């Protein structure tokens, strides 16, 4: 912040802050509030990871992580997640240029890639269920299903959010409300990618050892 003359004391004395209150803009206030939400969401994931770490060895004589995880399959899911995040990043670049077609087009690609991830995950868990590998089988499977599907639910909500935002961009353009929501969606989508890295590392890589 620029320094200004205090009007008191020796000539040329300055203060290093602005004593007046000019209010907070809508976007920064909502962004801060959304960060607080994501901190609470991070606590949920931390709890699920802790539960998984404790219960990973409690298989009750049933399947272990080595029996059910497939790192290369999960790597394909990882590629889709990060490709979706990249596409969304290009959508935000188009936002800076105030390009509606750019924002909608790149967001549509991000949505398709995210839907591909969900499709692979649904295929994986349907296969597990058909083999009787369900949460009721053991504490390990309960923690495994809870952690991975909680992340999947977040991804599904993110895709619904993208559909809503594409409609709002087409209908309302880049109003203050729309831009604030787009920025919150960006943080949310990046957060899901970070959480997937943790899931991939803890469950699919470590579990296969």
C-alpha cells in the first residue's frame, strides 16, 4: 500500500497503512468464505485417510488391498483428472480474455474428461460389488469404499456445478456473481485433483505393494 503523509510530527513523516475502511469487494469476500469451506472439507478427507490407515489391515480374512487395487487402471483415472484440471485452467485463461465461447468450450472439455474419470470409477466399483467385495465384508473395505467414493461424490458435484456455470455464463455473461462462482469452482476442482493424488498414492500405489 502506498505511503502517505500523516500530517503530524516532523515534515515528511508517513504512515504505512490506510486508516480508512473502503469495504471488501464481493469476489474476494466470497473467495475467502469458500476457502473456509474447503478447509472443513480437507478435515473430512483427513479423517477418512486416518480411518483407512488404521483399518487397512482389518480384512477379517477377506480381500486385502493387494487383491483389489489396480495401479495402472487408477493411473488412467489420474490422467483423466489432471487433463480435466488442465482444460479448466484454459477455461480460466479464456475468462481473463472475457471470451464466452472459450470459457464454455474448455469447461465442456473439462466436464467430459471428468465424466470419463467417474465412468471408470463406477465400472471399478460395480465390478467389486458383483464379486461380493462390499463394505459389509470387512473394516478395510468399509474404509476403502468410504474414502474413494467420497472423492467420487465430490467429482460428481463438481461436474454438476460446471453444467450450472456454463448455463450462467451463456445467460448472464461475466457478472460479479458469475465470476465469483467460477473462481470458487476453480479452487474446488483443483482441490479434487490434489485429493486424488493422495488417494492414488495411499491406496493404489501403497496398497499394491
